[in-house]
């Protein structure tokens, strides 16, 4: 790894409800020994409509990022789990290269997407996407998020996806959602055990087929 990458740290804001101690312990363990992340646990906002609580939590993070004069951040939910594909150099290189391509959102892993178009061997443009357990946000998206008026029937991931066409997904995924047996956001995940894991597997398989076709075309 080059010396330039070795010294990079990314401000990483972890959203967690204080009552979810098991999730807090899990997410702190995920980042143990990973000095490329400068982590800060942010108390999640609660609301009777869970999606509103999540969006307000994200806005709380964005306000902190602006105060801290961050140019790029990671928002991480407490059910994030690193995949076997995670490597420091892989993430940091893609964060830098994606920035050079004008990206505003870079996702570490998703449970669903509409369309995808390969831009490099490891990054694809996508629209729309679902899942926000690990997302890299660039400064240019901050004000767009602050300006949006979140509605009671909105979903945070769909809203975020709709704020910009400049968004990408890493392939292979570096992040998936851990199944705690319940979800604070999505009721369907409580009703169908293992649903979120199945969604991530199916989604990555779809992206891998697109990726393989792209690589074959390049060769």
C-alpha cells in the first residue's frame, strides 16, 4: 500500500440507539483495529415512524460533518458487517477514484437496485438503490440532504438515492446487514427471518453477472 493511502482516515459516523447495546457492541467490534476509520457514535433520533427517525439521524450526522468541515464521510448503521472482500486499500482507492468521477454517493453494499452500469471493474453506476448500512457521502450531497423535506411515507434510502444521479456501488460488496432477528426500520424484515441476507445475496449475484459481462467485453 502506498504511503499516501496509509495515512488516510475517513470520518465515520455510526448511528445507534442507546437501548440497542448488542448492536453497539457489534458495530464497535467491526471497526476494531481498522485505523482507516475515525469513528464517532451518534445517538439515533427516535420517531414513531422509523423511516423519519433514520432520516433525522442522517441529517444529524450531516450537520456534524459540516461543523467538522468534512469533505467526505461514511454513515454507518449499527447492523453493518464487513464482508470477506473488505480491504483498506480497496475501499480508499475506490473512494478517491469515485471522487475523481464526480460521485456524490458510494455504497458499500445494497439489498436492491433498479439498473446498474459498470464504470470500472469494481464500481457501477446504479439507480435506484436500497440499504444505507454503509454509505460514503461526498460534500456536494450535504446541502441537498438538508434541503429535502422528508415526508411521512418516504423511505430514507429511496430518498437519498433520488437526490443525485451521481451514485455508485462497490462490487464486490464490502458491507452487508447483520440479522439481529428484528429491524428498527423495516417491518418486513421482522416478519420474514433471513430476508435481508437473502436480498443482499441475490443483489450481489445480479451485479456479479453484469460485472462478469463487462470484464469479458474488456478482454
